[in-house]
C-alpha cells in the first residue's frame, strides 16, 4: 500500500487510539506521543511506517498534507470529541493535517494523493 492508503486504513481501523479523523472527516488528528508509542514503536511484520516521527511527517508533506492549527472549537462528533478529550487530558500535543484529496466522505479522491 502507498503511504496515504496505509494512513487511511489506520484511520478506519478501531485498533489505533493515536490517530483519528477530525473536522468531520476532513482532517487527520495525531496524538504525537501516543502515535510514537503505538505506531512508530512497532517492529517486524507489524511495522507500518518508519520509526521516526520526523520521517512520518516528511511523508505527510511529500503527499501534500499541510499542518493546520485547530481552533478552540471542539469536534461535533462524539468519537472525535472523546479522542480529543483523551489527548488533551493526557497533556499530549495533537497535530492536525489537511489534504483536499484525503477526505473520509470522498474515498475516491484518495487516488489523487500522489507523492510530489
């Protein structure tokens, strides 16, 4: 799978608590500390991405994701709200990334996510 396809599968899985859809499926939210542990800490056949957060964020940039600042408005969906609450209560940094071709409501756009 390509980088965007792997990311999509993670977001759609209930296996990961460190990454979720935000802003109604328009953004990717990442609890940085938990992500390092839960995803980047994997080894062997269960490894998904390279071990470094820097490398992961570089891939995000290469595929056209831009970091956005989340305003203080909280998510409307219960799942998003609970994920954000857990992240905030853990005093972890949550990163938000946007790509116009990476939208939960429009999976057909995923094919437009090409490496720059």
